[in-house]
């Protein structure tokens, strides 16, 4: 018996070979200063935009942030150095379609550093979409939902009346899910949440987020005192490193726990699920290494029966779209997450020519290729550093 030869299938595409990698460090003002329980009040956000260009001249874009608090010690200069010296050389001459092999190569070049790797991998997905004339969500499985609902965030305040005022502004715009920042003072936190619940009524979905600021006793007390106000989830009550404490708290808490700062990689999430340290996870484009890595986290979380909440640091349209495309292609359930705060008025500017806009509390994607946006060159005035010449470029 003879068999005909199988057709030869190339292992990788020849199109989309990377010619250059550019980074643009930016400092974008916050429209309203951000106050959370950890660190000083934040007046601006340090953003790093990555532009990857192929030999054909196709451009892919990605974004990360230098958050500098909680579980991240990243700075803009550190991100630039990591990309320029260690990661960008691993992309040059490689096809954007070889994203799995490139991701492994980046891991070989530099351990961890998901904040630096994510924008590069997101840029490769953008290039793939442009070369195939498809939106990124089509590459990730196709459209599984028409749009994505978004949660708003109420900044940490001492005055419940001001917290309520902010909540009602969001309600007027159509928001139904709210995250109340907590963690400075248990009594004040309870007053704030109680006032928000009374103002919004029973239909609103409320979450609280302590950003890892509480000790065990205060966290347990806070969660018990908040339980009558029907809290749908408490995000990161304890320090990011205290998974054993989180597991003990989860076993005694009347409110379901979600982890954020504790979860960077799939290894972090696996360890947390093994300990039963929570029942949900919030991901972020920068923290978790872009859409390529976040999809792995969502798959693992789903297999463990955990709830998934898409989030972001305050971001431009680029990081927002990274989450939105992944969520559009995700076939499983998702909580309403705070992944679009930057485009929803938190940031005073954007970096694309046509910034993404919410319709009420929802974000819908069209079928434009890649992320569906183009970089605005007028928005790329770099931050000045004495020890860096910015923007920087790595090329052949």
C-alpha cells in the first residue's frame, strides 16, 4: 500500500519580519488625582509606548506602564533599558507570526519583567492583524460577545458625600458596577461603602479594593462589617506576598476575595489556586504581560473555577484595546472590570489619532485590522532624563 506525500506546511510565515523596535516614554497627567491606600497621591501616569516595524513597513503598537508601587518596582528608565538591551534584539529578523517562540526567547533573555515583555508581544499581535487584514480578536478566536461592560473606580476619600457624588456621576452615564477604594481606615471605609450603597440602590454591583494595604485582623473586620452592604468581591485585601494569609482570610470571609497584585505569571496563579487564596483574579495588560500571557491566565483561572475580572492601570487606548480584543474573543464568563478607566476621563490625553470611547458603560469593537488605531505622532513628546536619550530605537 502506498501513501501520497503530505503537503509541506511551513513552520513559520516569511512575512512580518521585524526591522525595528522603538520605545516612547511618556508622562500623562491624570484628570483627577488618584488616591489609593498605598503610596502618595498620584498626579500622573508614566506610560511606555512601543512601536515595532516590519521589513514591509507594517507597524504594531503596544503599551505598558511604570507603576512603581505595590508588586511592581518598574520605572520608565528601567523599562527602556530592559527592552533596548535585552528584549528588542530577540525580535529583530523574526516574524511577528512566531509569537510563541519569541515569547519563549524573551523569557530566556530576561527572567520575569512582564511589564517590559507585554507591549512587545501586543505589538506583534497588532502586526499580525494588519498583515491578515483582521482585528486581533479574530486571531484570538473570533467574536464571542458584541461588547464588553466596564466597571468604574471610586477613588479613596475621607468624605462619604464626595464618594457618593462621584458614584452618581458614573450612574448617570450608565455604569452599574463600582469599585470603591478602601484600606486606610476601617471605620471610614464602612461609612463610604454604606453611603454608596444607599445612594445607588440594590441593583448596583459593588466591589472594594484595598490594594494590599490591610493586615489580617483589619481585613477580616472590614469584610464582616461590609457584608450587610452586599459586596460582590473584595480585591487584594492583604499584601501581595501573603498567599497563606489570603487563604486563611478567604476561609473566614463573608465576602468573596479576588487577587490582583499577587498574580503576575501563571506560576503565581497556580500557586494561589492550590492554596485556595481567593476565588477570582483581576488581570492588567502591563502587570500580566499583554494579551498573549493574559489569555493563559484566564484559561488557568477558568479551569480552577475562579472568576475573571479584566482590569488595567490607568491606560491609553492601546492597553485598553489589548484587554477589549481579548475579552471580545473570550467565550467564558467575565466580571465587569475596570479596564477602561484611562479612556474614560482619568487620563488627560491619549496617544492615538482616534481614541477609543465608551458608549455608556460598554465598549464595542469594530472590524478594523489589528488594534484598529494609529499612533498620533504629536502625542509622543518624550519624558526627559539626564541619563537617557529618548525616544530610543533598536534596529538591524
